[in-house]
């Protein structure tokens, strides 16, 4: 558990968002979730807007740390072993966002919806920017014809896969999050995506045949 007050309060706010949604995010609710005296959250974040912006910064920091820790290998030359390793790494990351970090993922979606009304939040919530940069570099190494566009499309598809497993039909039909079966199933889907978006490289064309 974090020891600094900023992390304690924002992590509590993330849990409140995941459980109650944006309307349930209040200073009082965060105090209660954190187990701190009433008025603690408002002493650190005077307005609700300041609290939301702090939560978004915390989400961005945690997402960035996850992406850096994943250390996904670049599928140079796109041999089968490398594609499998990349797909497995992405699958493990997604599975963690569906299981141990489920609350954080739900809170991120709540903040993204809020950002449709408050664009300044998007400049803080940089999860998409970091993952797109990583995907572009990976697909460039794999020989994709247009790694910039392919990377953006790959991230959009992976984000859709994550959302489907949390809130869509996949939440009912896919293996339970946090299991080897879920990671294996995700890896199959991601392997197909990687082969499709790295298209144009002779090795990936052969793999897809």
C-alpha cells in the first residue's frame, strides 16, 4: 500500500470511481474509502475538479509504470517465436488490467468519458499515447508498411478487446480474468492482430498462411 497521502487518496478515489461511478466521487466518499478523517481529501484537493485531475494523474502514472514494466519484445523480422512472445506479454498485461487492476481500468473508463466534456483531462491521461508509441515502434521493427497507422489501429483493437472483456459480451463468454485460460485466449486474439497489422513483411505473410 502506498504511504504518501497523494497516492493513498487517489487510490481510494479510484476504488470509489470503480464502485460508484463519476457521480459517486465525492470528497466524503474518498475519506471513507481511505479510512481517514472527514475533511482530509478536501484539505488536499479543494475542489472536485482538483480531485478528478489528481485521479487522472495517478492513473496515468500507474499505466505508464505498467507499460514500462511489461518490456514487450519488438518482433524484429516477425518470426513466430517473437510474435508469440509479444502476444503473450500483451495478454498478461491485459489480464492484469482485468483482474488485479480491474478497479483502475473501470476508473480510467469513467475518466475517459468525463474527458469528452473536459478535454484538458486527455492531456493528462496519457495511457493511449504511451501504448501507441510502443505499438508503432514494435510494428516498425516487424516491417509494417505504415507503422504509425498500424500502431494506432492495433491499440484501438486491443483497447476494444479489454473493454469487451470488462463490459461487453466477452464478460459473460470469455474465461475468467486472472486465469491461465484467459491469458491464453487473449494471446490467440492478439497474435491474429499482430499478424494482421504487421502485414507486408514476408515472414508475417508466411505466418498468416
